[in-house]
C-alpha cells in the first residue's frame, strides 16, 4: 500500500527523525528536563559508539523521580491498580507508593545494600514488585529481575554473573489457576549451586507454606518497620548501571545487558511520549510478566516517572474468556502495551474476548514480533475506534528502531510493517558487504547512531564482547541480527532473524512473509515457519500452525492451509498443527527451537523460553507427523 496523498504528521515525524540522526546531542538536550536532577549534566553526549556517555556529570535518583517528586501534588492520585486473574484487587496511591518504597528501602539498607550493589528480584506482577524495584534504585543499587521459568542452572549462572548478595522473592505467584512457587525455585538453586547470595528476603504475601533457612532467609513482613520511615535517595551519576537484563544466544551463555540511571529513563520517557502521548486521565496497562524488559520499562521507569496511573495484572489473560474486556471496562483502560503473544491469545479466543464497553481504549501497542497482517486487520475491524500500533526494538536497544509514533501525530498504518524511522534512532538496510540498499531490496537491518537507551554488556569493561557481538559484522553499524526491507514510504518490514531466512531453490524467503499469509487463513490463529531438509537435498518449508478456538485438526485442513499458501503466491510444503509456539516472554517466536526439534538437533539455551512444556507438546506433534521417531 503506497501513501499517495500528503500526510502532514508523517512529513513532520520524518523531519524530526532526520534532525535527530544528524545531531543526536541537540535532539536529546531538551529531554534532560523529563527528570529532576540533584546536579544537572555537564554534557549531553561524549565519545563514539559503542564507547559513549550520555548526560555525563549529572546526578539523580530514579526512585526520587518516580515517587518523591510527585508528593504532595499527586499524593492522592492512583499510582497503580492491581488485579489478578481471580478478581482480587487493590488500589495504591502515590502516597502509598512513597510509604511502601521507603519501608522496602529501609529493610534493604539494613541488609547492607549500598550504591553499586546488584540486587536480584523474582516476583509476579504485584505492587511489591514496584516497591522493591524502586527501593533498590533508592539506594543507588542495580536491579536484576529474573523470571520464574528459569532452570536452576541458568538462574545460578545469572546470579554468579551479576554478583547479587541479596535476593528478593515472592513466596509464590498465580498463573492460569496454578501456583508458581518462586521461593521453592530459589531454594533448589541455592542448594545445588554456589552463588554470591547471602540473604533471601521473602515477601510472604500472607502465605506460610514455604521453607525458611535459618541465618539466610528473612520474611519481609516480619522485618518491615511498622511506622513511617524515610530513606534518603542516593544520588548516582547518569552513566552508572541501573538495571541488568539477560538475553540468550543460540548455544551460548545468557548475556547480561545493562542500562544506565540517566540515559535509560530519558530514552523511555521520550519513547512513550512519542508512542502514546499519555494524558493525566489515562490508565496504562502493560500486559507483561516480570523478568522481561517490558514490565520494568513501563512500571518502574516511565509511568510513575510521568506521574501516571498504571494497572498491574497478575495471571494469564486467557484464564477467562472475557477477562481482557472486563478489566478494560472496570478500570477505563485507555493505553495498552502488550506482547505479541497476548494479542494472539486474545485473537484465538475470538470476539468474546472483546465484548463489553471498550470505548475508553485509545491505543494498543504491540511489542515482540510484528503483528501478522491478518491479526492486525482483525483488531482494526473489531476495535474501529482504537489505534493499533507497533514498535520494533530489542533488549540491546530500548528505544524503538522503527515504530508507529501516534503520540506525535496520526500516520498511515500498514499491516505487516513495524512502522517508520523512530526519532532518536536511525536504521539502514544493507547488503552482505554493508552497502545501503534502496527501497524494496532485502538485506540486513543495522543501526547507524547511538541513543541513551542502547545497552552495554555486563562484565565487559573494555567493550570487547559488545564489539564482537554487535559492532563487528558491519563496520560502523550496530547489527540487529534481523533481515528485512523498507518500502518507498519509509516503512520497515522485518522478515525475521537473519539466521531464520530460508533459502529455497536459490530464493531467500522471509519467515514472517509466509507467516503473514498463513495468518489470513480462516482457521489459523498464528503460525511459525522454518526450513527442514528435503528428500533428495535442499530445504523444504515447514509451517507450525496454532488453530483458532473451535477448529478441529485434520489432514483435510492441513491440505487446505497448504493450498491457501500456494494460491497466495508462497510455498508451504508441510504443516504441523500445535497447541502453542515456543516464545520468549516478550512474545518473539523462537524459530531456532522449532528448527532444532524438527531436525532432531540440540536446541541450546532455552533460558528465555516462556514455558518449557511447550517443547514437549511440539515434540508430540512432530512425532505424530513422522519427523521424530518414537
């Protein structure tokens, strides 16, 4: 779809993006005022990527910016609503947040947490996760959030890598009607492996069915002060580490990526102004679990820093068929930031998931993978008054690379595209030799300029690993690892990981190209495509398909899906129907696992996999189809 008429907002956003790329220091200079500083920065940008420093000489505190500065003007404003899948709820004002963050910080300080220490945390999406996340920052320490789906070995490695002496954990959480026993995971890990952890602070949540190891474990509710306490926010320099996120490679160990105390929240606060243009009356719901950057990005570093009202949801959005709509209706939710996985879950439920008064809902922002065109079009049809938005980013680069920045103005939406150049970043599509390609030609997606939310690697003081991993493939460019193209209007299309691109009969095929076509089939909720060896040599296209609710698997349906693909101008050689696809917590499909399973090969690190049980389901489906022998 070409944009043949003039869109003033589109032209304006393009100009902003060009100006930001030509002079990043000038572009980010006025964004300093998004935060309150104890000592203002002496410079905006110093150095050359990847060895860059943002807002150098500035001293601030994230907790002060998220809590203290809103008192007393917003003391009675709702900071967070909390609701779980069973309907339990709670309301937290900014005054409540101030009081609870100080209590949590007091206990952490008594345990010896100081500026620069790494503190680990594992929680469900509950108010205490906000309290302790901001309490860690109040002390000038570095926050490391882990999620409950990790193996003991992977969790132990992360603890050894980040050096946490203190671990804050909830006794348990709840998801899809089941208990997620977080404290038990910590116990098993610390019993099996040597780690730096000296103290485990347990948020009991009113439960007592967990073990206590004398001398190591402390129950927070017993240790927390009963009256009012105040902990002075510790000033930290803008370039000191604020948080560490872990991501994984195909076979390598998880990589620790850290973001700063100054540039990171500034980058995020610009990003969500550009994506949402949040207003005081808005209620912002980020549908994500802890342990992946999405949750803290919104609930620690942006929404409370802006003084907004957010919704915390604990559980599985598909636990009840009308849960999504009921929560929007109850809290007048206007802004939703969701993983792709959640949006596909709602799509699989169908229209029932959207029944109710959803008139408050202004924007749904997708993050993870680009929404398949068929799914995007379904949302547009079902929610004609709601903007469906997209943003393409990665843990290493936490402002969008490309997006639909509807907070800056209304622009055309193109299903299947990630959007246009996002102001503050600059992507290019290059060939094998790093030469920029024109519109329509497929190549590797790279980034040409630094930004304040571009991560550095933990335990990498000379940037050797950072350069080797991200800056060595194409000289002068940050390599995203993705493959794609852009059209004549400057809209970027991500076709998949470069490692996932299929080479069939000498032609390079993007996995997301084929998946977008399959998602338009009447019976298909979502799909993932990989290449597998074909009899006689070469590769064939194998599609893993999740059916819509109510559809029954059959060989007739398999053949119909293959014929639908052929009639749509693409190729699918076989279809395996599965109950779910392997995904990261942020909703990115882990195609390498599908490829390894279908080829009966080792699948390497699975530490970022959302649910390890998914692999057993897929193995059974492949066995039934003859790809794996019993």
